């Protein structure tokens, strides 16, 4: 039986590749004001700032959020 390799990144059309934030990015997220922390993990994973991420259309933000959920899912381990 072959072992399944977990996903580490997801390609999102018109946004780019989403990866979970690195250790250094997670440390930076802890220092961001509380109202922006949830968005920061999504933005940093796309290589964007929080301001750039907030300018994305709502449907693209939703796709990034879905990608984040897939990558953190217990089924992905």
C-alpha cells in the first residue's frame, strides 16, 4: 500500500499559490493587532500583506479560506 503524501500548497486561480504560514510568519502574526490576525494567516500564506488581501474580491478571499481549511484538516496528515 502506498502512503498518501499530505498537501503542502494549493494553487488558487487569479490569486496564486497558498501555503500555510512558516514559523517566522506565525511569529509575526502574533504581533499583529487582534482584529487582523485571522486575515494575516490567509494573507501571508499567499505572499500578501493584510491590506492587499482585503482588496481581493470576496469570492477570492473565500477560496483562500477554503484552501487554508483543506491544509489544516486532520485528513491532510
